[in-house]
């Protein structure tokens, strides 16, 4: 519908924004100046205690300095009442005494039809409530009493009963001259396929009215009294009033309670919402028999920035939580997320309240976990990551999930949180004695000792270079110090070596703590990493590391921030550590495996390990320069000779200076 020019301006002029907002907030008398139209209150759009919500009544605009919500009277009604733009205009026009302009006949007809359907639904609410007091509802009343619902609670929630008859409600509504199409259009009856009268949709069920954000009854939920009924709970069919994926049970009262600072809780069913609300958790809602939809999630975030999902502690409840993660990830915005409070196994909120009281529920809410933690648990729980391939599969799965997040800042923070949890799961264990047989050559796998009894290693093996190499702990310690110093001097070079650093079994506690801090904070930048080291290990830890002689003379330390030199240093030192430690493991295994004369498989293992260690040791020491022979027989570096010739070519000796 289009509105005539000037209508909205006139509507805003006639409307007092402070009066519209005043229905939802408590003004702060100390900060507000009513005479000037300068009003302050806690924001109704997010949970807070300070008065950061400002209304300028003269200009007709509001703004929250906390969540940055802003707008006029129309937008305020839209957000707080969860209605469309035209519905908000109608509400505001009615309060201001302004008649709405003529609308499109079809739109008028549709609006009138919705009003008539809502009136029929209210008649049904009254009839169902009346039936709950009759003799035919004895079993229903007993059930509600067993569930802890008194008559006062039933009246507060307008709970009713649908008798087990085919046309009970139909006949009652027809007795009030309600048209057939309205009863069927409201979802209260279904046409007969046998040519008879339409029959009631709900029969033999306890009835829960479902109201929208404006308080209109738009549907019913019915709980079957027959234990053999195929559908334990039955909702109204979708109508012009009711869209199941865009509705929440108790949304109107929950919005009011959330505006007063209560956390918004999302339960699974009607009884959970009623039990939570009666126990003091008034901001409780539930989806209507289906998994939470995108539209319902948007409704939740309009009420609260961080709803708490309180799902049942059974397998179905956990699956629902995990499905919700996939739905929510692409929709995350700064300040808007979800938290999850999982009930004890086999219990729902109603059960927990009955067994342990509101304090137990509050304890679970206080311990509610953020969505990123549940995402991590879903990917790792019950799985074994004992191979590089399985770890890579985990990384791929998590990376795919994180990439669903559209906001780059949130995506970055999720990546860092996942990295921290991954580090905790795969963190390197303290160095210890290698497992026997961990590096056997394939020719040795499964070979028995046969009839030969194991004997000690020979004298030659004990005195060999390979055996004495196992004591080179001091050298390893020096290499670890160089690697850590290089990482700290240029954190930008760390990422490709994360796996190698994780596997680096540090020989002392200080190195292990430094390595852990590098892994956790390298991507945050050099200063953040240095601050983290100072906070964790003290202000002198970094200076003690960098001042060590073998560290100070390292090229990448002398040129901090040089990514190329740092990368080469880390790669070379990690390779040396891996090769030398591999050699030591083979030697340790050999000391246990030698029996008399060494067999071919054992000598092959030792020889290969020795070659690898030798290559690693010589990798940084090989002279790769090209030389030329001078007239006097001396070897000169070709590159240095070329530089010298270039320099002398620029000098004009005839003039005693450089050439022009």
C-alpha cells in the first residue's frame, strides 16, 4: 500500500516518541529532562543496567549508545512489537487519532479477513478453556496437576481442552453464526472427504493457545491424551494468521521480560516454557514443533543479542543444537551470537526444575557455552586423531565451517578460538624415552627373536659415534633457543612451521612455555606476542633469551623482521632437531634390539638415520660460493670480484675521482 505525501510526517508530528517508548522502558529521572524532551532509560533492545538509551522527543528520534539502535516511533514499534511497517503505521495512527488513508481494496480485504480470523480464534480459546472445567476433562486436569500446573497457572496460560468429539467446536462456533470458511480458514476444522460436515482439527487434546507479538491468538498446540495417538503434539495448520516458521510460543511476554534484563531462553516445548516462566525465567520461548528456522532466529536476535538455547539432554536435543549451529554461522554479526545450556542427560528444563529447583537451572545458564565451543565439540567428540590424515580432515572440516561466517572480524576470532582449542588437543607432550620399535624398518615388522635369547649390545656398538651422539642434549637446547628467538623476532614467519613447533619436545619448562605462547599469539603480531611473554614469564624472560651468545649472533636476530632469513633459520634448525632426535631414537632402539651380531635390518636403520643426521648438520655449513683463481693462485669469491671491478670501473684515475 502506498501512503499519500505528507501522511508519515503528519503522523510523526502528532505522535510523542517519549510516550510510545515509555510503554516499554523506565525513564531515568536523574538524567532525563522532560521539559526539554530529553529522556534517558536502559535500552529495551539489549540487556543493560545503565541508562544509555536516549530519546529526543522534539526531533522524534532515539539512539542507544550501547547497541547503536536508532530510529523513530515507527521503527520502535516495528522492533518491539515484531510487526510490519504498515502494521506499525496503523498502530501509531490509531494512537494519534489519525484515520488511515484509503488502501488497495485487495489489501483491505486481506486485513479484514485476518481480523475476522483472529476474532474466531479468540472464541475458540474461550470455548476450550470452558471445556477444561467439564466432567469430560477429568483426565486432562489430573495430567496437568501431575505436571505441577495449578488452576491459577492454567488460567494464566489460557490452557484448555478439546473434547474427543468430531464436531464439538464446529457446532459451538456455528451456533454463534460463524461462517464455514472462517472456521476452516482459521485451521480449527477440516472439510470432510465423505461429504459430511467438517470435523474439528483438535480432538481429545490439552490445548495451548499460541499468540503473536501483538498478543493475537494465531494458532493452537494440542497435546494428545491418548498414549497411542501417533502425534503426541499437534499444531494448527498454516493459515493466513499462522506461519509456523515465523512464530514463537510466548514471544510477547518473553519480549517484555527480556527488556527488563532477563536472559532470553529457548526451550523445546510448551511445558518447558511454562515451567521456566513460572520459576522466574519469564523470557522463555519455544519453536513450534520444528527445528529453529532462520526467521525465528532473526526474531530471537531482535529480542536479545545472545539467546541461550536450553535443549533437552537427550540425543535429539543435542542433534537440534548442532543443526542450529550450521544455520546460525552465516548469520552471525558483531555482538550477536548464541549460547548453549545442555540439560542433564534424560532431562528437560521442566524435569530439572522439579528435581532440583530454579537454582540448578540458573547454574546451567551461568555455565552456558559459546557457539564456537559447541562447534569444536561436534567435530572432535568421540573421534581419534592419531594420524596426520585424521588431523588434516579435522582442519578441513573446521575451516569449511568457519568460512560460512560472512563477517570477517567474527571469522577471524573464530579461527583464533579454534586454533587455541586445537593447540590444547594436540599440544606436544614432554620429552621422554621413545617407544621401543617406534622406527623399525619394514623388514623388521613382526619378526620374532626366534630361538636366540636377547643379549646386550656389543662393545663396538657401545663405543661407536652413533651411541655417543645420544648425549647431545646441550646442542638441542641451543637449537630450541634459536628457533624460539627467531619466531619471536619475526612472528610473520611462524605459520608454516606450526606443526613442527607443536612436535618440538622442549628440554626445559621455560622453552616449553615460550613455544606454547608463540603458537597461541604469533598471528596476533610481534607486540602482542611480546606482551604475552612478559605477562606469563616475567619482564626479563625475553631479554634472557635474546642475550644468549648463540642467539644474539644469529642473522635473523640481528635483522629482526626479515621474513626470508627467519624462515630459512627456523626451517634449518627444525630439520636438524628432527634428524638428530630421530638418530637418537634409533640408537636407543638399537641398544635394546642388539643380540650378538647386528642383523641387516638393524644396520640399515642406523645407517639411514646417521645419513639424515649428517645431511642436516652440514646443510647450513656448506660453502655454496663460486670461486675464481687469481694470477697468484689465490681463490677469490666470484661475486666479490665482480663487485670490485664494477666499483673501479666508475673511477676516472686521470682526474683523481669518479667518472661523471
